[in-house]
């Protein structure tokens, strides 16, 4: 899988078979799926975690050979995804944190081997009063709760939620809706390129030539640097009380902005970027669950028309007014002119969930497209469990 931002996946990794088996166990077709990828979703990270001697590993002999699967590892091995500062704020600076990806399929089918694999790490964590960090979907909530109680009883340890969800809502809210054209495009033709439709709209006069919003596949470096200047503090603030990092690292951000696979709708006044909205093919976003989109939207997924939106990025130094609606609306306008019906998908934390779904629905419907972002299709639940004897 190609990846925008960060490091590239090395196909020749000796752990590729392990990784493939691991992802298949998580993406169990027998259970409802989440739009966010659970567990470890990057082969390079997976290999690093498997090779760490501190990692609790389950080794199974399968028909095509032996596989090694990581179940529990120090949280710092996942510090490019989980925000350690969030957990330190709630549990203390000197607390030991361990990441645990509970896989119900493996626990159900290999219970004794599974318990033997995690027991030493869990008991050691209980002895120092450490914290177990987990993520799972709302669809798995009952199964995970039952399995956690079973593990607790089997090992003689106590597992209790450290963070009260009534006090800190650390869920992620998942949205996915297909945009529907209410009218057939006058030419009767469609184009897969939103950018080309925008250009054609300006040429035909359907989009005003003096619009302050530009839709393109590339940004010049000056605009990218300007956006990074306000992007980082805004998303750092969003991450302040969220268990995982919001947004990209600097390297990922510049890769993403420079990629022609990412469509950018940018509102500018003179040389000042007021805000922007992004769309990109989910197939280049490894943090999203490819299996979910392939199962739910198989035809358009293969056409590259399942599009992820990381949201609206606004410049806090500039009065916004209703400009976000215009920026998002220009993408909707270009989609309408292109005659396509893509799926738009995104995940929100509890802060962005108050605005982004509503703005997305309003800006899209204003351009005559039908969609439904009135409620999430699911949630990702992040838990921190205090482990004691």
C-alpha cells in the first residue's frame, strides 16, 4: 500500500506474512467494522514492535507456516499515533503505559496460548500499578468488556477504567456518506477529476472567475509553509485532550500537501490563506480501515471515489465568517460539475464533531447534492485501564 506522509512500507519485510495474518484477524468479516484502522496498521511499525523483546507475542503454527503476532507492547512503540502526554496527564508522569490490542477472534480460538502470551506482561504491569491503553470500536464493546473480565478473572488481577467517559469523552466519531447527484449533468458525461471539473466550470462561467477559492492538486511551497504555520498550533490544541494525535507531523504534512493525489480547496485573500479543505483517496491513508470501505462501497472504492477529508483547516488570525462554507462548497460544486457520486468520509474527535459534520452536510446540500452526515456510522473507543493486583 502506498502511503502519503511518513515512511514507506518495505514489501520485503520478514514480517510481511505476520502482518497480513494480523490484519486479517482484526478485519474479521464476521463482525462490524470501524472506519479507523484498529491495532497496528503500518508494516514498519509492526516489524519494530514484533522485534522488541518487551512485546508480548502470540506464536501460532498455521497451515502455511508459523506466524508471530504482537499483543502487548510499551506505549512508546506507538508514540507516532498515541499521545503519551494525554495519558501522563491523567495517570501521572512516572506511570508505566502498555498498549494492548485485544483481538477477540484470537482470544476465542486460542485462549490458553493467548493468556500465556500476555500473562507475564500484565502481571508485571499490575505489580507497578501501570495502565493498559486500548482502542476498539463501539461494535466490539460488549465482546471486549466480556473478554477483559475473563482475562482479569483468569490472571487474578484488577482492570478498571482510569478515565471516566462521562468526564472525558475520548471517542472518535466516524462518518461516511455517498453524495448523490439530484440532476443529470447537462453534457451527460462524468469525469473522475474534481480539479478538471473546477477548471471547466471557471471556463464556462459556472464558477465565477474572480472566486477567492481555488481547487487544485498542488500548492506552492510558500502557501504550504504559511498553512503549516497555523495548522500545527490549531491541531496541537485539538490534541490537548485527545488520546491520539490530531493531524500530521511536519514531514507528513508537507508530503500530503505536495501530493497530486490530494485535492485542495483553498480560500485566499491576496497572499493570505484564510482556510482550506482537503480530499484524498482513502487507499493512500493507512490509518483508515481499507476493509471497511472495500466491503461497504466495493465498486466506487476500486474507482478511487471513496474520499477522506481531514477537515477544514482555518487560519485563526483571519476572521472566518461563512468562508468555511464557501471553501467546502466549492469542492461540492466541482463534484457536481464532474457528475460523480463519491463517498466522503472522516473521523472527528469530540471537539470537531460539534462543527464538521454539520458544515459538511450544509455546504454539500447547498450545491444540490444529497448526503447524510446527521449521525455517525460508528465510534472508536479509546480506553485506559488501571492494572492492579
